[in-house]
C-alpha cells in the first residue's frame, strides 16, 4: 500500500489521459457533493420548521367552542355557547390519558389587543387568564421572578407575569418586578418575566403576552363561569386525536350539541401537525439519500468503465508483468488501488465543496426563520464516504478480475 514505486506508477497511469481522469473524478465528486448538499439543505429546512415547535408540547391540542350549525334538543342552529368552570373537572375526571387540562381566557377574544398602562406609558398586549400548568404548553420560559402558582389561584391574587416585549415598551430600563401595571382599570403586580423559546409564533407573540391567574381574570374582567378554550397535554404514548375526539363528545353531551355537528367545536392538534412535518422531512431526507447515492453509483460506474478501458490499453503491460513473476494479487491490488485513488481524491474535493456551499448558505440565511443551520452530522459524511470507497473498491475489483483472465502469452502478442 505504501510502496513508493507503485504510487509513482499509479500517478503516471492516471496522468496519461488527464482529461479522462478529470472528467471521471468530476462525476464522483458531483455525486457526493449532491448527496451532502441535499441532505444539508433538507436539514436546514427541518431545523427551521421543526425548531418552530421548540418549547411547545408536541403531544397537545387546543379546543374551543364555535356557533352550532345544526339544530338539536330544541335549540336552533347558530347558537353560541361557552365552556364553563364545571367542564374543567368534568374533562379531567372523564377523559383518560390527559396529563394537563388547562382552561384559558383571553381579554377581547382571540388575538385581541388591550391597552396596558404603566405611569405615562401605554401599549396594547394580549391578556390571558391561565393556570400554572399552561407553561408546559406555551413556548415560554421564566427569565425573571416566577410564574403563576396554585396559591395565586386560590387567593385570587392580582399579580401578573409579563413578556419581554411588555418590559421593553412599558418599563424600558426600569426593573419591572414588584411594579404595578393597569389593565382595564385594574392594577396587577408584576411577579415574573417570560421569554419565548422558539422563533415561531403559533398565535400571539409570546413576548407580548401577559398572564394573570385564571380565577382573578374571571372576577376582574367579568368572565365568571366562563372558559374560552382548553389547552390539553396528553400523557406519554397517548393518542391526542383520540383525546380530542373524547373531549368533543363529552362537551357535546354536556352542552346539548348535536354529536354529528363537527363545526360546533374548533380544535388544533399539535401532535398531528408535528407528525406531518416530521414525516415530510423524513421523506425529503430519504429522497436526498436516493438521489445522492444514485449519483454516487453513476460516478462509480464511470470509474469502472474507465478502469476497463485502462486495462485494455495496458494489456501488453499486464502480460509483461505476469511473465516476469507478478502474482494475481499484485495485479488486482494495483488496479484496485488506482480506482480507490481516483475515488478518494474525487470524494474528498466533492465533500469539501459541499461543506463550503453549506457554510455559505448558513451565513446567508443567518437570522432567517425559514432556513436554519444547514449541514449534516459528521457521521453522515463518514457513512457517505465509506459507501463511496466500498463502491470504488468494487469498481476496481471487477476490472482487475477481468485482467487476470488474460493469458500472459496472449497479452504479449497484443498490439
């Protein structure tokens, strides 16, 4: 393998036809380049899209009421109704597989903005009435102070937890903890500050939210015995779609809604959406592997064809080597080594070019929410290179076996 004379002979053989060697190597380099770039770009899209689920409970769903579309039990169609406090315990007790059942209220309705005051400053934010468990569903984390707790609910405390954007617009550089803000004429003391975990926003901007205890919200903003929607988190290995269906059926019976009225309840199944996105990117990855490996095989076949042509051109040379004592193993090893040299050099430059393109794409897409950190794991590059070298060995082995079938006497007579 480290015979200097053999390497010199290999380099001389490859340099006899520089254009042929270059084009053959380019085919192999292009194959591994395409494989790595396609996988890297797919990962960039996957990191951006699936990263948008970061912090959210992907085994969750959200359920709310909508006007009925069918008459039922003496009620006319287009009837408006709301969940109530009794529904909270009803769902927790009668729907199996639920880990968290968090009732929520929003001042002004879905995506409703409300003026919030601090001293002379005023800005509009989304006000939520929530229980402590909601933080397991929302894509936020505490950066200062604390979140809501059970005692806040039991004592109906007038406290709130605010997002970073609220801090920036109302407090500027002033410390917000312990200060009081005014919402619809009611004062709330700031006990915590949250920051969003994900760049994606599913609904309102998490940094522009203000959370107050659920029980306090109901009394302060005249929402007694009212729940706007439920945030549900399933236990591990539970089917969220089944839980969603069971809750709708239970609530339909409770509120006397036609069980076949699919439009009476709205819902969003995070598990289903995450599964679809994950499946999509698994498909993209599979296609990238298929196309990339096919390109590699095409390049390797080119190497094999070139080696066959090379053997035909060197028939007399092989005959002379056989006649002076070269063993079959020596002939095979040299031809395989020539093929592997072509494969290795081409694969190396293809891999380097692919990494360069991915680094360039990463720098150009810096800060983008649609494309993030394109690249492949080092192990993937090693696997691709190993597959390439394996096929390269085969590309040299079969032509070498054909060379061994040539008799030394016939080879010496060849023109």
